[in-house]
C-alpha cells in the first residue's frame, strides 16, 4: 500500500512543497522522477536479493527503510533533501514489491494463490487510485509533510505484524552468489531507458540526447543478454523467457501500464483544470475506477482459478480498450454520470489483468526465482507507465500544437507570435487556459473555451492510441496460460 500510494499521492503535494521550499517546476519534477528511477532500476536486483536471503527478511528491511525515508522527507527543509530521500524511498520500495509477491507464491498453494494475488491487486489498485483523495485531504487540512509522515506508523505496524506473522520460505535451490556484472549492466540499461522516457517530452523524441540514451539502453540490454549466457549464476536466467506464457505476461503488463497509466495521466488534468475540480473532488470522481478494482480483483482471482488466466485476461483487455475508447468521446462539458461509466469499465478491465498477468509471470517461474519474476512484473509495469506517459504525452502535445492555431483563429482571437503560441500550447497541454492579467471577461471566456476544447481533442487522440494498445494486448493475452510451476508454492522443498 505504501509503495503504490506514494506513486500518486505526491502529485497532489507538489504545489505545496514548491511554495514552502521555494522549488522550481523542474525541481518538483525530480520529486517524482527520482522515485520512479530508483524503483524501476532496482526492482529485478531487489527480487534477486529476496531469492538469495529470503523474502521475509527483504520485505522487513524494505518496510523499515521505506518508513524511515518517508519520515526523512517530512523533516526535510530543502528540495535537495526531499529528492535524496525520495531516491531511498524508491530503493526500499523496490525491496518491498517483489518480496511481497515471493511471499505470496511461497505461502499459498496453487488453488489459493490467485485469490491471494487478487487481494494484493485490490490493495495496489485502491492505493494507486486513492492517493489523490488522501493526498488532497492531508495537504488541504494538515500540511504536505503529513503525506509522508503517514507512512511511519503504517510502516511500524507492518514491521511488527510482519515480524510476527510472516514465515521464512526459501527454496532449497535458491541462488548462493551474485551476478555483479549482470546487475551493473541491467541497472545501467534500465536507467538509460527510463531516463530517456522521462526527459523525452522536454528534449524532444528526435533530439540527440534522447536518441543517445535509448541507444545506450539497447546496447546495455544486448550486453546484459550476452553476459547472462556466460555467467555461472545469472541474475535472470534467459531460459525463463523460453516460457511463452511468462514472456506474454511481461509484455501484457507493459501494454496494460501504457494504456492505464498513460491514459490516467490526462484524466487528472481533465478533471481539475477543465472541469475545475479540487484535488479531493477529482479523486472522488475516480472512485468508480477504484471501487471496481477493489471489488474486481478478488473476483478475478476466483475466476482465474476456475477458468485459467487466458479468458479473463483477454476479456479484461477488451474492457480496457472499450473504456479508453469511451474516454476518447469525453467533451469539455461531459457530465459525471458518463465519466463514471467509463472509469468503472476501466477498473473492471484492469482487475483481471493485474491479477492474471502477475500469476502468469510468477507462476511460470521456478520457485527459487519467484523474487526475480516478481521484480520482472513490477519493472514491466514501471517501464510501461513511463512509456505510456511519455508516448501519449507526445501524442497529446503534437495534437495540441497542430490544432491550437486554427482553433484560436476560428474563435476570432488575435494571432499570437511564435514564442507566445509555444507558451500557450504548453499551458493547453495541461488543460490550462493561457490568460493574461487584466484580460476582459468575454475574451477570457473565448480563450478558456478554445483551450479546453483543444485539450480535449488532444486527450481524445491519446485515449484512442491507448485503446489501440489495449486491443493489441488482447492478442497477447491469448498466449498466456496457467503457471506451470504454481504447484511448487507452499509445499516441500523449503528451508
């Protein structure tokens, strides 16, 4: 809950942090980027640590470190301290996520594993979507520090309960050494990829720096793959990917995250800037999505146990594609009832994918590699989210840049010089009307109408692209099947 919550709750706190610590927009972006980078780069290595030393120990260290880093952020009095502590939050969060999946895999027998993963997915979904609501309430009624301080008592409770309840399950064939060169190559490749995705919107996709980091990432992944065939105990045995269902599950997580996280990125701007909602109201309008994920995840676990993952996963991505198509039809004045319908359908579609893809990836890996498999699942989700935000952001920016001059002229507004047009376009991409001080009310109304309509046209195109990605994911889902090694959990062979 803590890790998922901190992925979305911080966006609400950013304006208050910026005001209190006198931080620039670029510095505030680093509060999110530092966390995402540290988390994405470390997940697979953290999963390996769990396989080597035991998921219980790794989980407890992750909980303690995450809570301590959260407390440090709350006590920070400079933006540099906040960003540094966010890096540690990401690193300890990376220890938590694969360890949680490894513990579930080792603890529950095959017939109960999907229900366990369903409840896990329910918590992730509720925390991700609930972040803006809780963050809004805390920032509005307490202060921005409380957004981070709340993790301290939660972490302490999890630490005590974990120490008492969790059992140390380790496969007898667990790895005994570390592939240090493999860790370095994979971490470098992941860093270059995520860094390129984070910076591409500012640099431009055709910029030499963006292309250079992408090229360095590809080279890093190729060198990593070559080394893994030579290493005695590789970080990720490439034989894992001989399992078509496991590979399909990883691709499915990437595609799902592109459609979901990329699409949801614009929805927050749509609700707050176009409809003028407060952060709390915007969060409340997303409750249909949250509610369907909370209800749907355990039900998806039951369904997947009975039918296998293929049909629920394909059905989930069909629902996701339809929901994203529905979101492409939203207008600047669309009512809450219509929005809620599409948000609920999106939550209903995501629930079986979150549960099923996790079971497919972790269940098709040997028990001694369950941590690495959990890291793969989470890394796929982080990369997909970064890719979705970057690519759909580029689609949005391109559409706004293309439509704004024509819409501006059609409304009878005076032509803007290129520099002002660029500034106006940047504002419109976030759903904000570029209004100058002292502008007459009738002109302000025209500019606001043009800005909102142009933003919505960009969001519609981005949502259609997300729907197309979800449609491709339907075909990938048909390649999945129940985990071949799921029966290995909660049985003999543990120490």
